[in-house]
C-alpha cells in the first residue's frame, strides 16, 4: 500500500477527524462528563497503534485540528 492510500485510511488527519466526531457526540454533555466519555471511547475502541499515532501527531504539530474537548480527553488518556 502506498503512503497516500495509507494516509486516507489511518493517517493522523483521519484520526483527528474520527476523534472530533466522538467529541461532537459528547459536546452537549457537561465538560467533565464529555472529557471522560471521549477518553473512555478512545481507550476502549481504538487500538494502541491508533492511540500512539494520535499522541505522536499531537507532539509534532502545533495546530492539530482537535477540538478543545478532545485535546483534553486525549491528554488525560496519556
């Protein structure tokens, strides 16, 4: 599989999009409940490779595109 095809399937931008979709589900909840819900979802349903790819992307980019809630949840997950 070439790098471009891999990027569209599991690359960090795709992970950001997926994480933000989870965040969108929880955004109507109180902040702490939303953060815990997002963190729990990623911990339960994302494999370690996906989690570490997102962590690495967060470490390497100033502007990740993650919503504030998702960023807080992922930081808590680490």
